[in-house]
C-alpha cells in the first residue's frame, strides 16, 4: 500500500510521455486537428466577449437613467372615443399626488423641454461677431456660428433622480428653482463646444435671446473622443420654471419621473400610479390621449433576456466549429489506433492494462484540444485588444473575463473527453494475440 502512489505516478508519467511521443510522430495531423479546435474556441470567446461588452454598456446606460425610475408621459390614443375632447396633460401636482397616495413611490420630479440656439460658439471657417442680449446684457463676444441644444427643465429632485454627476460647479439652489433663475447646467460636450479647455462655471452663455449663468458642468457619460456620444453630454439642464417661462409659455409637464420605494414592485407600482393619475385626469375632464409608462428595470430585464439569448446563439454557432474540431481529433485518434495495433498488442502482452491504454489515448485527445484551445484563447485575447483600436462605444469594449476563460477551458476539457472516449475504448479493446498475429 505504501508503494501504490509512487507506482501510479510512474504509470501516469509514462502514459504522458507515450502520448507526447505519439502526437510528435503525427504532428501534422495533430496540428490540423488542433487548428480546428483553436478556430472554434476563438470564435466562441470573441463573440461572447462582444456580447458581454454590449451588456455592460446597456447596464451603464440604464444606471445613468436610474434603474428604479418609472416615467410617465402623454401619448396619442388612436382608439379615443372623444377625439375632440380635452387633451391629456400632466402638471407638477400630479407627481406629488402619486407619491402621497401610493406606497410604491417615495419621490417624484417633473420635466419639460425646449430647444434653443446657442450663440457665441465656434464654427469652422467663420469669423467673429458681437451679441447683444436683453435686460442690459451686452458684450457676449464669440465666434460666428451657432447650433441648437436641447434644454431640459427639472424640478429640484430631478438631478438626483436622473443620477447626473457633476464635474465642476454646483446644482441650482432651491431659491433659483422657485423664481425661475437663468442658471444652466451644461453637458460635457456642450461645455467643451462653448468654452473649449475651460469648464465655463461662472461664465455666461446665450441660449436663444437669453443670457444664462453656467453653475455646473456634468461629467462625461459617453466617450469624450469617440464616435458614440451620450445624449446627456449634448444636453443642458435648467430649473423647470425657467424653461416654462422663457421657452414654453406654460407649465405643462412633458414627463413625470417617479422613484420606486423598493425594488421588485414595478408592476404593482405602475398599475397603482396609472389608477391614481387616470382618476385625477378624469376629474379634470381630460379625455383625449393616453398615459404611457416606461419602467427602466423592466426594460433592462427584457434586454438582459435578449442578450442572454444572443449569447446562447453565439455559443451554438461557435459550438459548430468545436464539433468539427472534435470530429477531426477523433479521426486522428482512430487512425492512430489502427496503425498502432501491434504496439498496443505488445504493451498488453507485457502487462499493460486496458485502463492504461484507455488513459493514454484520452491524454492524447486532451493534449490536442487543450493545446489548440490555448492558442485559440490567446488569439481571441489579441483580437479583443485589436478591437479597442476601432470606434467602439464607451463601455462596450470586448473583454475576456476570468469566468469566460474558465468556461472556455472547461468546454475544451469536455470536448477532449468526448472526442477521445471512442478511440480510447477501441484501443483498450484490442486483444494482444490478435494484434500480434495480424502484424
């Protein structure tokens, strides 16, 4: 019993040496089979890393929007029985009413929006001009050129609920929200377009005909240098009352944002909010149109299912390549069994057991699959690094995680075992006398 372990280790070492010698003798066939395995595993790893990058970008996008937010807006209802009735419209009080009446929400904010021409912004190959503004504002000196920007009006809780992160400056104060002060928070790309290398906090920018003081600049959400900017980077944010007074002429709400008090109650929360708002709107006589609800967490769940299905499809496509590679490995080993019958018979005649013969061929199969798989994983890693040189959206960069690599290695082991079991069993079933006689 004391010598059993050393004896087993010697046998295993001998089997490994024999497997290496057999593969060396058939290096071309083994290399071609390994190439098929490398191609299949590289395709699987690269495609899965690409889908994982898209999933990661989607998570970042939804986290930016706020995963626990239910939004409410007014849409057209083609089945409305009273098309001439009073159109539905949302007000500031509607969001607070939902929070008071429903246990599913703990906070609400309202949004409105408008577009305005930004003046004093550099435009290629243009000269410079002098801008005069209302109420004695004079002297906004800039380059000739302009572009439109979307201004989103928010109530005080809107910045927190939208999860907007500041790179410099401060949020508007409550008194500025209350009196509709002309203060503005700029998206990162808007700030760069207007102020170049300066952050612009404390300076004045003209939107339409109105001068605004820049109180903050948001951090980048999209890629600062890439081709896939985020809408947040191109947006500007001001107090709700400011946008309503200067650009809209009314306090109609474009969208309500309701924050869930607890996760997992999205469906009940939406149904509760819909009932509360419908009752309020009916009392006001609003009959034309319908309320549209958007739930970020539900959308994320649906997207997750879609991407999981895509990963499964990718795995199946890559699995075809691995199957072809496994057939090649099995073919190489079957030919090896036929050509080495006398060798197998001689080894059996001098005391080798069936299990030893079986393990020897299984080691050959695993050596081919793991060797080819290592090359495939290394190739996939190189391809993901090359992909970083392409214009890929921020957050969607392909990345081979440890989980992906471990799953790939496990898959290679399974493929090696499947490909090697048949030839190994055939080799182990060779009878010594018949093998030597046939030779």
